[in-house]
């Protein structure tokens, strides 16, 4: 299955589903949370035709042919049409490209090693370069992003990486996601080290870079297909602010902020060179 787009209007989405069904192309709708719904294409061989029609639909959602298809398909839908629920594996594969999956797999393996008594050794080998002799150990400038210190920490980061990174990789390719990962891991890690030292880790600085990148690109170049609901942007920005004001959790706030700014800068660069 191929994830096409996320919409916040299920009635509108159903009109597109009905129209594609009238052309014998099966598109399914699944809830994404927060009032949003994802459209999933069943067969890869229908992707080009479906994406071309989706582009026309987004530009002209009130076209009479979509309303006519909904009326024509109404009776059929009541008796025969059923939503298909993709399996978890289908959903992960459909949204995540090879680099998205590689980072998820590596992060999970690293976390598992930390949980079986190797936490000190893993951290010692992967933390941000803290002394002069470590500056030439180039992996350290990026590997700190793969360190996580609790189940909530890794689940939160990996879900957002899958959601945001998967969108970027599907629309713009693995190379672009790799660039953003490397750029934001380097800058967010350097910023956090400058403020508090090397005792940190996690993918959240990169996640905030992905947020900033999609936010800018979706606003300035919406035809790229990278759109974030305002509710998600608002939630992540509120979480960023809460990190600075809450006194209970140790949060790499500088990494979050620098990551966000690096993603915004990368987004402006790419939107100007479209």
C-alpha cells in the first residue's frame, strides 16, 4: 500500500475515494489522529494515475465529477464497500523509505544494547565529542542522535521520525532526508554541547528540524506535497516551550531549538531553489 496524503475533511476525502473507485482504483481512508485522515492506495501500478488525479482534485475539489461519483457509488458503498485496515507492517513500510527504516532499526538496536547492561559502553562510544581527541571520531557528531534513555524517549522520537522523515523521503528522496539528518544532528548536537556538555542524546533535535523543514516547505512550496496540520505544528511548539519552563524532566532544550532553526533554514534554502 502507498500512503498518498493526509486530509482533515473525511467527506472531501470520500468524494475522491468514490471517484477513483468509479475508475476501478481502490483507495482507502484511515484515521491519523487529531481529526486527520490518510488516504492509502492499494496497488502500486495505479500510483501515477492516482497522484495525477489527486493533484487535480486538490486544485478543484468541487468539480462536478467528484460529486457525481459520490452519488453513483452511494448504493454500492452501502452494500459492498468496506474500509481496509492495513496491518502495522504495511503501514510502516508504506510510509517509511530505506533511510527512515535504517535510522529506526539502528536506534532500536542501540536502545536494546543499552537495556542489557551495555549502556555505559554504548554511551561512551556514541556520545557527542567532548574532548579534543574525540573531534576526529567523525561518527560522534551524528551518533548521539541514536542514543535514547527511556521507552517514552525512544517511542516519542521514533514515531515522529517515521511520520515526518517518512513524508520527506517519499516526496523528496532518501538523499534529502540524509542531508537534513546530518545537518541538524551536527548543529543541534553542537548547540546542546555548548550549553550543557556532552551528557545528552536522542533524535528529537533532528525531529524538530524535520518539523521546521516541512513547515516552511509546506507554506512556501505546497506543490511539493509536504503539508503539516497546524495542530501538529502548534503541539510541537508548545512542547518546545514547556521543555524550558518545566522543572522536572531533563530535556535537551537547546538541541530542540537549534534543530528547529536548522530545519527552517534548510526549508528556506530549498524553497528558494525550487
